[in-house]
C-alpha cells in the first residue's frame, strides 16, 4: 500500500466517528486546581481504542515527531484554548511524540479553561464499486470510478476537548462558540460527582440540537477490563440529556450527528463528532 493510500485510510478512520471506531481524547493532569499563584496543567492527547491509554499522537506544534500518515490530519487541526474571561490563548500547542502529543498550559486567570482540538469539515465521497466492493475518495472534486453506485458525497468534522478550572468555576469558556458540535448545558464539566444526576446539552452550529442523538460515556481503564461498561443516553428535542455517574474517574463522552447536505454545498451529508474528557469525583 502506498503512502497516499495509507493516509486516506487513516484519514477516514479519524474523521468519521461511526461506531466510535477510533477514540480521540485530550486528558489533563488535573481538572481542578487552587491557590493564589499561577498554576500549570499538563495535557496529553492521543488516538486510541483503549480509553485514555495512548497509542498514536494527536496534534503537533511543528517541533515533534509526526507519522507521515498523520501529517495531513494535523495540518487541518486547530488547537484552541478559551480562557475564563472568554478570550483565546493562541500560544498553547501540543508536541507530537511516538504514542501521544503533550503540552503544558499555564493558568494565570481564575475560572474555567476550555482546551479544544478542532478538525474542521473535510469533504469525501463513498461509493460501491462495480465489483461490489466499498470505495472512497477524498476532496470536494474527488472522482468516482465508472460503474460506481450508492455514491454519497459528505463532509466530516470533529471536536476533541476538555475543561480545567483554577479556583472558582465560571461559565464564560463553556458557552457554545457556534462552530460544529459542542457540549454545554446546566451542568459544569468540572463539578461532577458520583450519584448526582447532571444535565448536559448538545449544540450544533450554536443552536440546541433538535434531532435525537446517541451519547456514550466510557470510564477510563478499558484496557484492563473485559467490558467497556458504557453509559448511554439519548438527547431530547432540545439536545438535552441526563446522566448519573456510578463511579469516580475520568470519562470519555462520545457522540456524533449527521445532518443533510446544505444547499449549494454539493454534499449530501455532513457528519460531526464530539469527544469530551470529564472527571467525576467521589461524594
């Protein structure tokens, strides 16, 4: 298999979330810190089927080791930190290593920080070849072989993020930005406890998600247990869902949404996926 083929196969795995075939996550060393002096938090990001056990890097600042098969993916990725006052910190970036990406973030302000890895909409096409086998190609003008059927042109996009709070939690950074699929709602992501019912809300393009979506939460440590022990929920007509966490620990929230192609886009479908790392504390 040549390099272009390998890149295409991996690009598909990373930018489509159907069945959550490839988990993506960014994990902070701490989600809550306190004190008068400036604090710092270390973050690692990875692509892995074992939740929070790194396998491949996710993002690079231009100084790390990047597998050739991931370069195109990283080039399209935007790293964003929204500060407690609602402004953005453009200085933060992750460096790629063999099994993960990592970086340190200084917390100079009191309040909640939102750290995101955003892969914007990328066009592709899927089809069934004349011999009955599955095919795909990338790019808005991707060519479809003669005799192909079940041709679907689509875009895929993903958001991978987590939240960290210094001293007092606030909500400026956790408001919907209006871009892609996002998590918001009445629950604060750094105020989660075992046994307490919390309410979250999904937003798409800045508006509450009106169509039902399946949400899955998986506690870390899947590498060392036979079952993933998924918590599953379905959003209502306002994108809201409720969850009760049975155990303390880090959880990966995963969901995806498909919306019909926008007029004039030349696409039949738009796929959006979301991965959020949450920490749940004991009572």
